[in-house]
C-alpha cells in the first residue's frame, strides 16, 4: 500500500505543503541550525545527480512521530 505524508517545506522566503511518498524518504534528521526545522533526504537524485533535500518546517520529533503513526 502506498502511503503519503503532507509536510510543510521551506523554499527561499515561503513555505508550501508538499505531498511526499513515504517510500521515497531516505533519511530524516534535525536541522543543525534550527531546532524547529528538520531535513528530509529523498531516495532519488535531481537532474544534476545531486541528492534531494527538503527543509521541513517541523521539529524532528514531530516529524518522526508523523512517519511512525
């Protein structure tokens, strides 16, 4: 069964809600510069073959609970 999660993602000066396939999530970890934000690394690469990271407007613990639940 495919599961999706909505997460608020920061892009420059705005925040938008992204729908992410949970199967595409690689790692989730706290943002070292801001305790109210997290970093989500996706399992696929950009056109430049660079990893895709999303800065999420949610604390690590809250985000982790969303993936567990």
